[in-house]
């Protein structure tokens, strides 16, 4: 097992709580960066990777897919 789902849920709650019901233009890094779906997916991937590596150095997020609507999505991968 690379990462316990309980840990993943805790990490995702941290990430979601930072963004939920917020004006993205008031949150770093989007004070200076356009909060496009592409930039948001990249930021989410990097933030989740940072938190995962702190919690469990063996796991790594390779890809983040962000859905804007039921037919439009953007995928960021490293």
C-alpha cells in the first residue's frame, strides 16, 4: 500500500477547505495568476503532491483532472 485512503481524504479536505466558497482571485497564487482551469489544475496537483510527500514520501500525484462542466475538463500532468 502506498497511501492510506484515510490520509488521502485528510489531504483532500485541506486542499478543498482552502478553496471552498472563496474568491480565487483572493488566494495565492491566483492574486497574480489568472485562475483558469489549467492553472487551477496545476496548482492543485502541486499542492496535493506537497502534502502527500509530507505525509508519505512514497506516493506521488502524476495527474490532476479538473471538470468545469459535465463535458469540459482539463488535465494537468507532470
